């Protein structure tokens, strides 16, 4: 189990959205760099960063902030949001990003995903953003016609090893993860990083029991429902119990 503290960046601020809705936005910090350093100091081994402006407009928008974060921390970064061109994917890897998460391009531009997989291999992860059993795209403001399981099978067949799975209805709501959906996707044979809904350490234990690879925790660590050092300690316990 890997715990990924989330840093969602919108208009240069660290935010949490409810159900991905920018009209339901809580700002937690005006300084994403300080936030990244804080989570590193709290014991994080890996950060998950989302460029929300990029996701909404279709190209990276908070590159300078992300570059500054990479320069000051010593832990790896996963990055998603607006990475829909191979040139942009190459650019963020060259900046020092450890893992790129592709969403919209994986559906609308499968040739980009194929090229990225060929060039970067397992450093490419795909985001499965689920709403009413279909995959949402373009910053979750549009719905594709592709079902969640159909998409999961398709990206696995293309060579994807790891996916970030988000139940949009639970994202930012502190209601627990969608274990049923995660089990169904896991049965396809993909390593899953769960995002959306995690509210307690018990949720992390539940995810471990169904062999989920990792958990992205956002709202809960900003509200204090989960204390990151305690989650990191639990992460270590779960690894030792393997």
C-alpha cells in the first residue's frame, strides 16, 4: 500500500472540490510549494498533483509551480491534468515528474497513450474517472460513451499496468471509497490507486484487504479527518503484514 497525499492546484491555490465541481471549491492554501514541503515533512513518500486548470483547458497550466515543487522536495511526484499531447508528457518527465496520469487523451487520443507507453513504459498511468458507470473526461465536465469496465479492459490490453480510479460521486465527500467498483476493476488485472471518498484509516485497511496498490488522500488530510503521519504508520504496518 502506498499513500499519496493529494495536491490539487487551481488558480495557483491548493484546493478541494466536491464531485469535481469548481463551484464547490474549498481553498486550503495559497502556497502549493509550502504544502508539498509540509506533506514531505509529515512522512509522505510520494505526492499526487493535479493541475486542475490544465484538466479544464486541455493543456498544462501550472507548470512553473510544479517545477518549483520538484526543485524543493526529495520525493517523487505523480502528475495529472491537461496532459493530452506527447510533447507535454515529455516536457513534464524532463522536469522530473516520476509518473504521469493520462485521462482524456487515453480515450480521445489513444495514439498518444500508445506512444507514451512505448516511450515511458510503466511510468504512464491512466485515470479512470467514473460517473454513473461511464468515464468522465475534460476535467470531468463531459461524459464519454465508454463504460468503466470497458475502458479498464481497453487500457490493459494496450499495456497499461496501473490506473487511478475515482468515483466522482464520492470525490471530496468523505463518504468512503467505492469498494465494489474497485473490486470489479481489480479483477481485470490492473494495479489500482484509489481516489475519492477516503475519510478514515479504516478505509485504507479496507482497500488493503482487496489488494489495492495505493490510496490518494486529499480532503481528509486537509480537514484533519486523517492525520498523515498516522496514515504513513499504517502504511508501514500493512506492508509488514503482507
